[in-house]
């Protein structure tokens, strides 16, 4: 078993962060990278290769954050580097029709069997924004159902109950308190939002009975990835599909996090469901900005130019360089055994971590399967929804674990609401390194 590397000084990271704070709000361009998550300031990363990254001080880390899941092929994959180098030498972007966008779409639709047509955007937030606009245009309705704890990007109507809060603030499950995630959003924005607990069959049935005929859409993550990694109860996604069909409501499956991760066709293929619209991002771009909306032609054709069209402009939509990367990325997934390895490496990490916690007599669950999972310090046997997460998870202890792991050369975000990512670059040796580091970190926690 490999020994994890013990990190040394992070003085250059600290110096650069102090400099950045004079130039950028909080010294970063997204709060998940700054002091809101990294109490002592972030580790400033300089380069990466495969499953490893290096900070400004030369410390090497085994990376299990993988750009929040965007780096499905790991850092600087040779094929991605080759494609980018060739494409950039011929011109990065033209904002015109290119062969690259059609080639990427053709391969994408071959991999996602539920999709008849696709529209590319630049981020997951753009994709989910467009999905809701399409659903409203298609149904002629304005209301939509959003689940507690789910994150669908920073579009105003989605920003309800996406952060954890003390249980006393949540209100009753039957009528959740509506807690905006941001200032600057008019209260009227949320008048069309029906808020519901997730993974609760009875609540789903009652809400659809009351509101189903006025809902343009129900939007859900297939796996709740905004509170770590919370799988759906058996049959839950299928029941959403049945109820949305019964009420003429568009079923939007937000696969920005899960897309390509569990199967070629995403979590929808893994769970055997057929949404009306799906959104993709993160892993699709293999490290490049990307969003995609896919689904039935009857719905997406509403974007065709005309008097009653759904407007979707974008100078960088179908960016030529990104489209070349998407095609290369999807081709890499066509190699034999890719998903078998992703699941095997992830399952080995999960089983090994469970054993480490058991040996140290630490109350924790390692939840998830295959290429995505999360650790929860809790007395519960599982975390099943947003309210479980808010009430029963010791997020401070998790942050201490991650700090101890980083000192042992394993990189992960201290935010318990995110998730551990397995890429195609991770190996069994990487799992052994992780488990050795986790063993030493748990000795400190104990």
C-alpha cells in the first residue's frame, strides 16, 4: 500500500490569497473556493495531471474533488490536450455554424437514448434556465415544483432552500418555510414556485393532487448532489415520471452533476426513466464550460425562429473549441470497460472508508455508489433527504477530517454538501493511498 505524502508549507498559497483578496471579492470568483469553505484560506493550485494536483508551494495531492465533477477524465488527459492544442491553432471560436457542434451533438444523442435533439449552452445554470422556459412555453403554465435541498444553478426562481439551515427554521414538511438563498431577488419571483420535500412519496402524491394541473414542470436531480450524495428511494423517480404524465407536466431531470457519470446515458439510463427534458454540464465538458438541454423534439423545437418562439441566444453557445473537447470526451467513454472501472474504483473507496471508520469506532456513513459518494458523521444509518442533512450531519467534524486528509496529501473540499468524485484517471493504487491517509486522519479525529 502506498504511503500518502505529508504536505509541507503553504506559504505561497497564503501569500497569493492575500494578494487576490485585494483584487477579487473574497479573493475568488465563486464562494465555494474561498473562506466560506476554506476557513484558513484556500490551497492555491498551480497544475494537475491525471488524478494528482500540485499547489504553488510544490505540494502534491491526490484529487478527489475533480473540479466538482467536471474532470471526468482527470487532469490534462493526453487526448483532451491533443484535441485542444490542434483546435486552438485553427481558431478558438467563430460564432457561426461549425462541423464541430454537429459532430458533438451526433455522438451525444447516440449516448443519451432518451434525447431526440440537443441544444448546447455554456453552463449548467444556463441549461436549467432554458429548460424551465421551454416547459412553461410548452404547457402554457407558469408554476413549477422544486425540491428542498436541490440546486439547479443560480437562476432567481431556483434559489429557494438550497442551503442547509437549523431544523427549527425549516417549518413543517407539509408546508416548508421558504428560505431564499440570495438577496436581490424580488419576493414575487417565488410566487410560482411550489416547494416540496424530496424522497417522500406521500408528500409528492399530495402536492401533485393539489397543484399538478397548474405545474409547468417538476425539476429534480436524480441523486441529490447538493447535500452530498443522497440516492432516490426505490421507485421515487419513476413515480415522479408517472405523476407528471398524468397531469400534463413536463418532467425536467437535472443531470448537470450526474450526467455521463453513472452510465453513458446518465442517471436516467441507470435508473431506467424517461424525462421530457434533461440538462447536462460538468462532466460533459471534461473541464471546459458547457451546458446542454436535451429532450423531445416537440418541446425543444419551440426554439425555432418565429413569432412564438422560446428565445435562446448565446455568442459562445456551441463554442468550437469546447465542441471538439466534448466529442473527444464522448469518444473516450466508448472504450470498453470504462464504466465498469469507474464503478469498481468508487465502490472500493466506499468499502474501504467504511472499514476505516468501523475500525476507529467512528460513527459515520459513507453514502453513494460507484463514481460519486459522500461521508456523513452522524448517528443515523443513512441520510435520506434535506431535513436529515440539516438535523443529523456534523459538518464541522467533516471539515476537520478534510483538513487532516489534506495534510496527508489528499485533496477534497471541506464542504459536506458536495461530493467525492472518481474519474477515469483514478486507480486502485489511488484508493490505497486514500485509505492510508484516512486511517491516519481518523486517528487524529478519535
